[in-house]
């Protein structure tokens, strides 16, 4: 676990209840999704990347689309969001079935060499796990060399291709 993930887990653990942890942790996870998108999508002067990232209604889905969340991790994150919404709408209602499903998806998304025990599912542990693995993926993305901006690329034959297509469609 990297330093950012340890800090996240410590702050999460300091909160008084699972509900408070979800209420605080999900917006933090959302911010992490947006950082992952920034790191994965190259800057392009013709593209309003920051506005689009800031206004994206569901950055978790974009992170999944970019291949930075496994299917199981994505399902677990979605279910944690549903648990938080259901808890906000009807505080005190039993949500164990949703938590069981989130834990199941998270368990099935991890490396087969590491199996979770049969202990009680924990939304806080699932949230901390997601923040931890996404923080590591963000570090790896930031360490990699970004591809050059599209505007800087000049692939051979593009101008010829465009001219031949334009000529083709003038007929």
C-alpha cells in the first residue's frame, strides 16, 4: 500500500461509523477516479479535458472504460455507491445484501493467489482496498511516459490520404 492509500485508510478508520466512512470516502474515491482519468488521457489543446473531467457524471465508468478498474472492482465500487445512496434515503435500513454483493465482486476481482477469508464483509475495507489499488495504478500511470499530443504527430501518408479521399468524393 502506498502512502496515499495508507493516509486514506487511516482517515477512513478515524470516522465513527460505516455510514460516515462511505459518506466521506466515496467523494475521495471520486476525486481519485478523476486523477486517474487526467493521468490516462493525454492533454490536447483542442480538447477541453479539464472541463469534461470535472463535469463527468460518472468518472468510475470512465476509469473502468480506460481499463483501470477490473470488472469486479467496478461492480464493488458501484455497489458501494448504491449502499451510500440507499443509506442516505433510508437511514438505518438493513443493507447487508448489498454489502455482501459488493464484497463478493471485490473478492472475485482480485488475484486468484490471494483469497479473502470468510469473515464478515466490510464496506470500509472494500473502500480502502479500492482506494489502495487505484492509488497504485495512478502512481504507475504518472511514472510512465505519456504519448505525444495528437497535434504533434505527423504520420506519413495522412495528407495524401486526405487528398485522395477528397478527390474521391468530388466525383
